[in-house]
């Protein structure tokens, strides 16, 4: 199996060499590991990413352990609820928001209902450099003393007004945190506001996309559209 994966990765690399424009798109392959947890009153589906074809195999293994641990924590919570006899419904899954320009950004989402009036929805980004595997927090993307946070806060305030979200606030927005969850697409920085932290439960997780071109002098040089 390992040999087969190596051959596949080599084929991808050769294609990338022949077509440089696609090289950054193809250097990391993302597979889905799937599992179903079921019981008399339980249904929970699991899908989490597994990375292959990274040039740094140790970094690849480290990231795969981290991604598997996220899914494991959800499964532990689900199985604990099942043991108590609580009803369980939900899923954990992911999407690839970006795989290009030297950056991979995944969006991990989870919905879990274990009784009561409402379930819990979470969404977070998992972003890293495809060459070294370095995990990138929000502040890693921004140039120091560039006014980037002020730009982000101003854009979120503008979108709250424009999108009619003012009355959905449970407290008035002032600023994001320095470790605010986010993800990257090929052309945008997307800020995530977790459920019930700024907006009412009915709003769920709220996303604020900000074009990278709007911040081109405020983000690090490696954060470019792809």
C-alpha cells in the first residue's frame, strides 16, 4: 500500500513539473477517513482528512495525528453520551477551502445533538504550509504593525450592517481576538465567529470573507491569491 501511494505521489509530482501553474495545487493530496457510529438512539458520521504526498513526511505524520485527534475527541464525547442513554445525532466532516500557493486550508465542521432544545454547531479552520507543515494561526498571516487587525475589524463591522446582522448580535462587535478561528480560500481570508459568542444561536457560526487583495500590503508575502 505504501509503495502504491508513493507511485501515485510521484505521478502527481511529474504532472506538476510539466505544468508549473498547477504545481501548488497538486502537491498535497487529501483523502477522507470515514466511520459511522450507530446505536439504538444514536447516529453519528465521522469524516476527517488524511494527508499524503507532502515532501516532508515527518510533518505530514504530525499533521495527520493532529487531524485524527480532533475526530477522536468528538467520538469520545459521542460514546460518553451513548453510555448515558442520551439520544445522539450529528456528524463531523471537512472541506478543503484551499490547496494551492503553498498553503492548505481545511474547514472542520461538527454538529452534535445529545438531547435538549438545540444541538451544537462548531466550525474551525486548520491551515498550514504545504512544504514544512507549519500550522498557521491568524497572526502568522499578518504583518506586524500593518493595521491588519483594524482592517479586519472595520470590514466585519461593515458587513454586519450590510448583511442585516445588527439585531442578531447578543453583544456589540468591537474586535476579533488575535487567535480568532479562520480559514483561507484562494482569494479570501474568512473570519469565523463561533456559535453563541457574538450572535444569537439561530445565526449559527457566522463567516466574514475578506478579499486578500484588500489586504495585500498587510498580509505576509507568502499569503497570496492562488
